[in-house]
């Protein structure tokens, strides 16, 4: 069964307003699909953009479609000036939308290196939605990305005490990895994996942790799992690069990162640009070339 979103209706009708909301919501769904699943980005981001533009055609004062366009500009098109304009427009229309502050933080401000501003946005998102585990977890992750490791770890431990689900455990495990505490990170990252979905993002980080904890066979097993999955369906090249980075294969890592550039893999932002674990790779001339291809500052 398919659902048809109609654009011709009385602008004052409830159906017309529901249509506006439906297009805006559809844009958001298409944006997050490549982040939480292995759906290829070229199958979702163009559709997200079309849905957002349709929503704005129906009502140019809607805030959510501008946030969606900001995220598409940043994560897929790498048009950072357009991303900033769209996020700012969205926040001008609705300054109290926690999700917009959340996206503006980790999808625009962190990648371009404005970490102080990113923390401000992460705090504001948390003020607006204090019960969101994701927003609380990302606040901790932003502290980590800003180099505030002890504060990040303490905050994430607090989030886990309130909700022991997947998200905060994975974020805390990442902090421990950066601190050189791989054996302590492993159980947290194992706990972070949804046993049914087994997202490639979580498998990749666990593979990195296994390698750093001296459990190379476990790391190689996860690498094989991702490769086998990738032979049948799309798997983010940036995720595979993370495992190979842990295993110490620098040439293969850059090979996968270049493939991620070719596909405009949005996970490049999270797993490469924003990730402190891969800072040595960003300093390598091959990493600088990747940042240049993404039109990002080369001194990240």
C-alpha cells in the first residue's frame, strides 16, 4: 500500500496543514535512514530534499523543512554555507526546537570546527528536551569531541544510570577508547549493539575496540561480517574504514575513506571528521585531501 501526499488543497483546511506536516516529517525520516540503517544515501537524501522543498512550497514559514535542508546540505552535499543559512533560518522561525539545535551542533558546528558553539547548541537542545536519551547522549559526545573527557565520561555515566540502553553505552565506550582504556570500553560497546539490527556503525566501533584491546580475531570477525554484508547490500564505507583503522591497516583505511567520499557517505562526518579517534588520519596528507574534497577546514 502506498500513501499519496497531495499538494492541491485549500490552504486553510486541516488536510492542507496535515499535508505540510507530512512532507516535513517525510524529509526527516529520509535524512535519518542512512544514519541508523544501511540504506544508501543516494536513495534517501534526494528524496529528503524533495520532500522538504515541497513542504516549503506549501508553507514557506515552516521551520522543520529548513532544518532538514540544513542537514542535507551538511551531511550529503557538503555545502556548509547553505547548511548554516538553512539551520539559522529554521531557528529564527522556531528557536525552541530541540532537534534543530541538536542537528546544528553535531552535523554542522562540530564538522567545521566551531566546538564552543557546538557545546552551546548541545546544551540548548538538552534544556529544551531534558528527557531525550539521544540528546543527552550527544551532549556527552560533544563534550568528548571538545576534549572535555572527564566531564564527558561523568555525564555519560549519569545517562546510563537513568537509561542503560544502547546509545549512551556506546558513547561512553568511545570516550574510554580515546583515553586508552580499550578493555573497559569493550563491554560497553558490546552492550551498545542492538542484537537484532546489529547496525554497522556499532559493529565498526566494536571492531576498532577489539583491535585496540588486543582481541584481533574478534576484530577480524566483525570486519568479515561487514564485508559479507557489503557484498549483498550497501554498508557505509566509513564504517569499514573505522575497523581497518583499528586493525592498523592505514592504506586500506584510506581506500575505504576515499570510497566514502565518492558515495557522499554521511557517516564520513561522524566516523571520520568528528571522531577524535581518527585525528591522526585527518593529519595525514591523504586525510587532508579528504577534508578538502568535503570542503572542510584542513586543520581539523
